[in-house]
């Protein structure tokens, strides 16, 4: 069963929340990949560090939304902020993994910003 199939079964979520959970999980995965690719390159240390932050915060935010936590809006704000900062850092590097990561992170930040007001 795919993540989308699983998330679709959570009754209390609307379509926008389901999409945010999916993009947060995608951001966590792409950031783990990007951070791993950056390891060992001093010029990429900040990128790896920020990617690890995003991976942790985005996956936590997805879990908070899935369980309908009252703290989800606050975590959405943190997630959007760290995604934006990491995307800016990734944009500084020409590596394919950084460019892919930045694209996903911009989508995640936008989705999380929408959750802040939901």
C-alpha cells in the first residue's frame, strides 16, 4: 500500500492536509538523500546539516498532522521556515541532488504555510 493510500484512510484529514503529509514525507526522504550525498565535502556541510533538520522536522510535522495534534500549526511554521532556509542553501550548489531537494522543499514550505492558517 502506498503512502497516499494509507493517508487517504485517515478520516479527519482534508485533501490539503493529506497533500501536506505526503510532501512532508517526500521532503524528509529527499533531504536524507541530499545530506548523504553531501557528506565528506566541507563546502556542503551546511547543506547536509540543514537537510538533516528538515528531515526530522518534516517527518515530525507529518506525524502531528496524522494524529490531529493541536501543535500542528506551530510545527507547520517551523517546518516551512527550515524548508525555505534549506532550499536557499541547496540553490547555492549545482549538484543534482541539491537542485531536486530545493524544488521539493519549496513545495513543502508552501504546503506548510497553508497549514498554518488551517
